[in-house]
C-alpha cells in the first residue's frame, strides 16, 4: 500500500474504518483479495512474485497493512519480502504487543517499511525507519514516510476523510472517490526522497497513473463494534470489483 487513511475507535459504532491504495508496477503478478488456500483464515490479496501481501484481515479479527518507506538509493537487496510481515502476523496467534517486540528485533533485516497491525482490541504502528507506537483513538494518514508525515497527499486525504466522518458519510463510493483523486501537488510542497523531481510529481497524487506504475487497487475496510467486517476492493489492473462480509466471533 502507498496511501492509507484510517480511523481507529473514533467513529461511533466502528472499531476501524480504513481506506487505502496499493501502488505497484503494473506487470508485477498479483492475486486479488480472496480467502487463501494455504491459510484459510486470511482474507487478502497476494503478491505472486514474493508470496506475501500488502493488506489483509483474518477471520478472528487480526489486521495488518504495510507501505514502503521511500528513500533512494535503496539499502538492499534483502532476502525477505516486506509483505511477509503482514502474512506472518495474520497467520500467527502472537499478541500484537509480542509481535511488536519481534519487529524491533528483526525489522532491520528488511527494506524500509511502515506496518500497521493489531486485532479488535489494540492497534500498533511500527517502522524500521522510525519510532513504534500504540495507536490511540483518532484518524491517521500513512504513505511512504512515517505515520502522519504531512505529505500533500496525506494532508488532502485526511481532510477529505475527516470531512466524511464529521457529516456521517461512510458510503463506500464516497471513500472510493477520495482514493481516486489525481490532483498533483505543487513543486514547492513535494518531498525529496531521492527519485528526482519528475517522479516526485508523478507520485504526489492519492491516485497515481503513469506508463508502467501506479495505483492498481483501492480498498475500503470497515470493522464495526459488534464485529461485522465489510471489505471492498476495486482493482484497476486487472479491472475487477469484489466485496466480502463476515463476522468476527
């Protein structure tokens, strides 16, 4: 994922409301959201090149999502994919707090990342490029720097996301409209991550489009106080829409 906007225990009736875009090379082989055959409790898409995933939720309410930390030149190569961190948390029975301790030990063995993970009771943020923290009830934005770094796309996304929350508009189509915003940031507001000005411009919108790289999937996830889960996925490469609903025991 490269843009994540989420509210944790702030919206009445909901534990988690999260909307996100996955940005990736169009040619990278990908399976869209499904219940995995090898881990039947996991609902997620899958990176068919490395085997992990960028976001998922389990039948018992474990959730995780990851973004890359963008800073060039890269430090790698690393042997293990960052998507394995999402898969490993979703498939384990380790408590979120215990998994955070594990990440503090092993995190340096991966290319830069940001990971949000937790269950129905607690949520954590961990980056191997910055501090880790427990998530308090509020709304947050995450892209390819640390949590709530005020990049233009995060400022814009949080403004639109919070406005929906304030007026009680939690319709999935409203959220997909936010995720489809292609307005580029002014040059004066662009970050400097080592990719050059042209790429910073291309990467600045919430929804990215270019010749060979861009937003491939938009997702909307809600988890209600009584455990009702609704997961909506809109894929652009390839074009497909899916939705899943279940209840956490």
